[in-house]
C-alpha cells in the first residue's frame, strides 16, 4: 500500500496509527523444492561450461579451489538480492557449481583420505549454512553436511550413531524454534535439512546400507551394533516427550507424565527391530507440536515407507516380520486405549 493511500484512509478515519510494513510474499514450499532441483541441474550445466571453456580448472586443484571460492562469493552476492526468483535460481546454481569445484580440490589436497575429505566437506557445508542468506540453500547445505558426517562416521567404523545425532539436532531445532525470533527462518531451514537427512539415512539403512555410498555392514566389522543407534534414538525420543510435557505444564511426577514416558519407552523397546518407526513418530510429533503440515506429511510418509520396506526385506523371515509388526501395532493400540481410559476427554469436552 502506498503512502498516499494510507494518508487518504487516515483522513477519512478508516485507519489509525503508522502505516504497517508490507509483508513479503514467499513462494510455496513446493516451488522452493522445484527451485532446489533446478539449481542442481543448472549447476551441472555450469560445470560443463567451465570444463569446456577452462579445461585447466579441472586439471589443477588450486585453480579449482580459487574458481570455486569466486563462484561462492558471487552466489552470496546474488542470494542477497531480495524477492527475485530468477536471481535466486541463478545463485543456487552458481553456489552448487562452486561447491563441486571446491570438493574436487579438497579430494586432491587430502590425498584421497576419505575421513579428511568428508570432514572438510561437512565443515564447508556448515559454514555455508551460517553464511548463505537463502532458505533453500540452508536446507540443501544441512542435508549435504549430514551426509558427509555420516560418511565420515562410516569410515571410522561407527555408522550407527548418526541416527541419534541427527534426531537430537532435529529436536533442538523444532523444540526451540520460537526461542530465537530473529533466527527463526535459519533454524527452520536447518530443521528441515536434518529431517530430510534422517529420513534418507534411515531409509538406506533399511536395505542394509549405512550411508549413501552403499557401504554394507557385511564388509566392515563395526564395533557398535545397530541396536546402539536405535537405543540413542529412543533416548532422544524420551527427551522430546519429556520436553513436550514440560511445555504443556505437566509435572514430571504427575500421572500423565509417568504413563506417557513409560508408554514411550515401551514403544521404543518393541520397535527396536523395525528401524525408522520411532523416527517417523518423532517427526509426526514435531508436526503436531509446531502445527507444521510439511513435517506432519514427512512423518506420515516416512512411517509408511519404513513399515512397508521392512515387511518386504529378505534378510528376515516373513513370520518374524509379521510378529514384529503385530507386536508394535498391538502396543500402539494398547497405549491409545490406556490413555483414553485413564484420561477420558469426552467428559471434559461435554462440560466445556
């Protein structure tokens, strides 16, 4: 609304006070997702152009590092331009192409040491999350950083702990989303990136793969067993439930809190063999708590995927899988019946 229109409304007594700031309309989330995909595609073409025009860049790691840094600086300048979808698209593509060049240089400088390469790439992505002023860029950088950390942990023979680390980081983001209003947009971007990372990593674990590199646990003698990762996720789940009870003013020693925590512990215990169910339920809880439809949808889809993929795995007999799923289902129904039995809501709604 222009200043002239606001002054005219004030003269007629329709409005009072100072003119409110105009809100910036943001694109829907699916447009942003399409923008991220198109940015990756455009980055491939940019790399192809650089490779054709400046072949020495790919032959000299130092030149690749310099060109990549220049492209990241250019992407930062482009992404600072507000409310321009085309410039945002161009900035994403430029940044991703620059990251690919820097990754190539890091791989060469590290003498092909996989642990060092993945840790350096994770540090690069964390720095980009902090610096880059773009929502989609922060989501993608968080996702890539989580993947790089997962690969590094796999090289260190401790891949199963990544699930607990990611779900703990996710809980910190969504439980404290409103504690820092000025950084809320950045916190949400990190939260979405961690949710996507944990969903993807748990999905690959369903097919006996611990990382995106397709490293099977059969080829490595990892000292932590898979149950350790599920134990960490269960501990974080209890922390999330306890935090939600505290948010709603429920004392720890109240009957509701004790029964809820015991029910959560029971669900985590019976779902140890069915990887991903606890993660899906936690994401759904975040969706309800934050009134976030995107999180709610991701949680429902991931939960259905984990259950269906577990049922069709070939490393366990059909009878064992059926018994596990039946046990989880019966426990969930029992917990629901118990909660409604002990804390009926029908009378409260009727009296209200």
